[in-house]
C-alpha cells in the first residue's frame, strides 16, 4: 500500500514537471516568433529607408558613406537644438532676473508699509491740495480745446475705467474732456520723474511709455503702457511721484492740470446743488424752510428717468416718494366706474406725491409720463424723516450755538511776550511744515508749553497759506477742554509760531502701539473724548478733516485732546467744501470721489479711528495710497472685521462709515445723541466725562515739566538752512 502510494506520487510529480517544461517550450517558441517578427519589421523599415534615401542601389561602401553623412547631419541638428535650448535658458534666466527685481520692489514697498504700521515706524502724514484762493483760472475762462470723435472716445474710455473718475457726473466728464490739452514727447523723454512733484494727469493717445522704479542700474521695469491713464494722484493733491514714466516711442498724450480738474468738479457740483436748491425753494411746502435744512434735503434727492407713457404712481399703492419734475410733463388721472379721468397736468418745476412725506397713505391717483420722457427729482420719506424729521420740523428755527465756554486764563508774561522771551528746550514732534518744540519762558521757567514752528516757505510751496491762517483763528476761538487752545502767536522771516499747552503724555498713536489693541472699555473712553471734541466743533459748523491717533495728545491725567487744526474749516449747514485733504487711511469716499464734503467726513474718520483703536490696524490699509483709496471706495462692508472687534463695536463702525454721507449716524436729526445712545456706549457716563471725573484707563508717567520721554527722539532743524519768506501772506498772523 505504501509502495504504490509512493509510486503514484512520483508519477504525479513527473507529470507536473513535463507539463511545466511543455509550457516553457511553448513560451520560448512564442518569444522566438515575436523576435522574428520584429527582425522582419526592422528589415522592412531598413529597406524603405534605403529606397526613400536612395541607398538601395548603392554598393555597401557607398551605403556606409551615406550613413556617415546622415550621422553628421543628425549631429548638426542636435547641435542646433542645443543652441535653441541654451537661448531659451538665457531668456528664462533674464525673465527670472526681471521678476526677481520686481519682487524686490514689491518687497521694498511691503517693508515700507510694515515700517509705517509697526510701533516703531514713522507716523502717517496728511496730504492736501492747494487752498481755494490759489486758483489760476476762473470758471468762466475755462478753455475748450477741440477734439475729434475718436480722440474724445480715447479720453472718455480712460476716465471711465479709472476708479477715481468713474463717479463723476456727465457734466463734469464733458468739461474735463473739453479742457484737456495735447502734449507730444519724443522717444526717450522722461515724462514723470520718481520722487518729483507734479500737477498733471496723462492719457495716452498714441505711442508707448515705460514705467520704472529706481534709477540707473537699479531701475526696475514695472510695465509698458500703450493706452490708458497715469499720474492721476497728482490732480487730487500735492504728492511725490511714485515711479518714473519714460516715452518708449514718440508719444502723444492728453494732459489735465490739477487746478483745472478741481475747478471743474467743484463748479459742476456746486451748479448741480444750486439748481436743486432753487427747485426745492420754489415748492410751496418748503417756502419758509431755512437754507441749511433745504440744502440738507438737496443731498437726499435722487434723479429718476421715466419713458413716455410710463406709470410713475399707481392709484391705491402705498406711497414712499415725493416727486419734483425737473424736465418733461405728467398727466394725473383717477380711477372711476367709467374708467380713468384726467384731473390735472404738471410740468417742469411743479411737484406731486407730497403726501408721501407725511404718512404711508395710499396714492389717490395715477400719474403717467406724458408727451415724452420725464426727469424727476425724488425724495424718499424714510431718508427725509431720518435726516430732518417731519414737515413740521422744517418750520422750526435752527439752533444757533454760541461759542461759549470757560475763558482761557493766559498769564500776563505770555500775553506781553515776544519771541525773544521764548526758551526752546527740545523738539517734541515733526509736522508737515516744521517741528513742534517744548519751550518755557524766562519769566517762568517752571511751566512748559508747546511751540509749533511752521516754515513759511513750505507753506507757500504747498499753497497752504489760508489753512495756516484758518488754524490760527480757529484755535483762538476754541473753548473746549477736549480741543487744543491758542495762547500766543509769533512770526519772523522764516517761521510763524503757534504757542499752546503742552501735553506731555505723548500721542495716542504711540500709546496704542505700546499697549494696544485696546478692549471695548478703553476704546470707548478715548472715542468718547473725540466725540466730545467733534460735538463742540460740529455744533459750530467746523469740519476737522484730519482725525487719526497721531493728532490726539494724552494729557498728564490720561485724557486725550484734539490737536493740529490745520485742515479745520467752517462749513455752513447743508453746504460743502471741495479741497482734497486728510490722512489717506482716514479720508472719506466723498473726498476721494470729488463730490464735495462736510462734517460727515469726520463721522467716517471716527469709524476708522474706532476700528484702529480696537485692532491696532486701519480697515483700508494697503501698500500705497492708490490701493488705500480703491479700498475706501469699495466700502466698509468689503472689510473682514477681526475677532478682536466686538459685534456692538462693528455695528457702530459700519453706521459711521456708511458710503452715503447723509446716512451716517451722528448726522441724522438727533445728531450725536444717536451715537451716545448706541449699544456700544451702553452704561457710559457722559456727564462724568464732561466734568473730567472719569478715571482714564492709563495715566502717563511724567517726571517733571521738562520730561519728553513719552515722545520719539527727533533731530532739531537747522534754522540757518531754512530760507526766508517775505511775501507777506502772514501779515495778520
């Protein structure tokens, strides 16, 4: 049994081995056939090659020579390919080097931005256009330079594609297009020089320009332009050019001077507002309303177009709008069992739908555009009631606020002093036109004061004579403890001087970057101090226009005081001013878009200040001023608020930074009471603040009256290098 079993196993094993070898033979046979097929294919390819190359009829030696020749040609082709690869590599290296330079330029700009925003960085400087009295051309003398259709199209397209120009009205655009003059530059001409000053904007008509940053071998090529607009910041305000623009070919451009631009946007805006004011004044319901309130209503008006036959009002609907016909005519009909019956017709200058300003009553008639298109000025009831209240409020007299307050006690030794009596101790800070210095008097060396030293030649250079004079007069009239007051002024051939109290706690910007960002409690206190200052200024119709932590000084007790009123201006209720000024990150959209501004611009900047106090950053910070302005025009709702800012604070910031100035909290009928009652200020003791009985969150360390440790060290200026200026603009200083 065991023997047979073993024999069977052996037999089975031998069969398995035979089967395996049989499979191996079949596999080898298959592979041999595959190789035979490949060899045959190769022979066929060789024969085709011989025939196509003419080698089939050649002797073996000649075939070898031909092969050698083909190999040489192949080597030549490979060599050419290598050259092409080398050229491509060089081009790639050059492109990488160019991109590297561009990247370094971007990084350098980023470094500047970081330095500006970090605690150790430089404070932010304000910008400004010339004051209104430096116009070189009167409105009636605006020159119209002829242009053909294609030229006007080039200019129009460039203006409408620009962020800062597309908001202009059709009238403003037409006047700007007419006023632009042609300029021609040969190839290689430097049209704009980096860090130079300029007052013109350019639109390319023909040719190409190159934009670079840096000089000589370190110059970085940014971009080449064959169309479009460049240099637009220069028509807004005095600023240094940020790049060099050179004509790459012969170039034709259209140029626009800053003063012409400002004159056009201001005059066109004023004409529009005046036209609407006169229309409102002719409406019987508004006949006895004060000018200030009427002009406020003017800003609430919207233009609406209706095609011929369009239904403007439908009987039975709830009405929200009051209509004033600017052009065209309407027919008014009422529904009856017999059909519609005409009851009245109205034309330009007349109005309808006035009941909508009183209540939400249903419309009592149908109104249709008749005899052609109709243009109406519409007034929304909600906007009207938020801004003014009711029609009854219109008749009430506007409150006249006297400039009352405790009289400043100025020592006799200051009243009777001359500049020779002033002893300069050391500089405290730098401004746009000079330094602020800590000083005392020979008659009383124990008390110190701040002396603002303003270089007269720089004031004239930047056209700020009127602003400096305004600052002096406004400071002289201030009687609020939250606003810097004037003690004395002096002048000589080089400077005008403003003597004020010295706040030795330093500025809020420095405190913010040492101890911030602040929580809600701390931020509320400092914001409330600013609100107290703004409420005082705005009640007297002064627009401040340069709010930022750098202009808020901390006194020895820890309260903040509003200083530097160089851009402050009196703007009567409902009126506007048009000068571009302020610190870029705080400037309101209506200043950027040249639509005219008033105290609403300060409310916008108050919202930005709260954001910065609570996050240590501004909402619209960016790598350069142009990018900042573009962000501002996009609006606060495009900003992602950081988690550090509470929902209540965010709500107030957004209410202050509404894109429409008339909708900002604080400008409505209840004024600053709306801000004080906002939920972010819930529980805040406003009365205690006014009497300075609240305990400030931080009390600065001040050793003595000469202690400047809360200020950055700066170098004193060299008086001998300051040129004389004797034009006489400061005769009444």
